C-alpha cells in the first residue's frame, strides 16, 4: 500500500563549508587590498602627482591604512563577507575622491581617467564577490513534509491486530535457568500440602 505524501525537499545549500569561487575571489581581493594599501601608504606622494591630486597625500595615506587593514581582515577571517562589503564602501569613497580631480586645470586627466576606470572595475568585482558570499550564507527555505496520514506500521492497523499473538520467544531470549526465580517445594504451606 502506498501512502500519499506531500514532500517539498529543500534545495541543497553550498554553506560556509563549500569552497566556492566567491571565497577564492575574496582571498584574491584580500591580497590585492593589502598590496594596494601598502602602495597608497608608502607611495602616496608619487601616486597623487601621477593623477593630479597634489595636496591629498594625507587622505590617500588614510585610504592606504584602510585598504591594508581590510585586506588583512579578509585574509584572516573565517567569514570574509562583511569585509568584502567594507571594500565596496571603500571603493565608493575612492571613486568620490577621484571624481574631485576632474577639472580643467588637471594636467593628468588621462592618468586620472585610467585610475578611475581601474577602481570602477575593482568595484564591480567587489560587489559581485560580496553578493555571491551573501547568497552562499543564506539558508535554503525549509521543506514541507506531510506525515499526517502515516501510522508507523508496515500494514493497516486492522491487519496488524493480533499478528503477534502466537509469538514464541527464541530460547536465547528467555531467562536462563540459573537466573529464574527459585521455588522450594518443601516450603509450601502445610494446609496446601494437606489439600493435596
């Protein structure tokens, strides 16, 4: 007899244990962030001169500290998702800072445009990685299982009634003779003996 049931099994989730491409990308972005941060920290003067942002060296050094710290956090964290989202926010700051350099007096507008395009490309990678990591962490919807029509018996209850009435336990299931209760026939009361 087949029992009808409604089962919507949950789809498999990659979970944090899965070595997804997003985790590999996050590790790569962590190394990139660390390298970029060190370059901004120790080469801020040269970088600002190359893209026409002279006078912004302290700000670029602060961005370098932020990038290096974020890169280390990504590489050392069990869950890099919040740090990758932090990179997305940092990219928005970088783009806003670069946008202030686009003015007619900037003689390095070409280099600034290349730098802006590079930051925009990395921003797209950061955003894709952050969204993918967030999707990997999301739990699948719970399945719906309907067992209301099940009894737990292999056959209908009416067919199971009395099925074990002629059951005889095997010899090895019985109490061994030395462990059975002891009855002394001599201890039987005398009135019962007289009845016999």
